[in-house]
């Protein structure tokens, strides 16, 4: 931009002297604006679409996966997509912690159930023994 500015400044100053310079200046400005806008659009589109596709693919892997929550998104930059990736990673971590906690409680309940079951079997056996003693 610094190289082009003196050229356009000279044309702008000379545009008041001649109508050809004025049209050249205006068309150059319009062309430069369109070029910068188009390049900005292409670069933005490529970078945004790439990150959104990555996020989408990781979510697809998670939804179609074996149920393991080991998906971690790479965080690049500090834009909204990076923030969304950070929040997604936090969500997966929290969900994994919750599932781990539920699994732990489930194992405890299963162990308690086994203990209660054994106690019930002992109670039934003792009841049968007492019943046999009364009958004999």
C-alpha cells in the first residue's frame, strides 16, 4: 500500500488538471477497492470455512464414534471459532467427568447390590434352618 500511495497521490493532484487523470484515478481507486475486497473475502472465506469444517468433522466423529470422549479440537487463533473450539473442549471434558462419576456411582451401586443380595441369601438360609429346627 505504501508503494502505491505516492503514485495515486500524484494522480489525484493531477486529476484536477485533466479529465483523463481524473477518470484514471477514479477507476484505479475502484479497481483497488474491488481487489482488496475480493482478496479479503477469499482469505476470510477460506480460513473460516476451514475451521468450521474441522469443527464439524470433529463433532461428526464424536456423534458417530464408539462413545469415547477423547475428541479434542485444535485451537488456533483468538477468534470466535477458536472460542467455540475452546468451549467445545471444555464441554467434552466436563461431560467425560460426569460420565466417569456416573460410572463410579454405578459400580458402587452394583457392589452394594451384590452385598445386599448375599445378605438376603444368608437371611433366607438362616430362616430355612430355623424353620427346619421348629419342624423337627
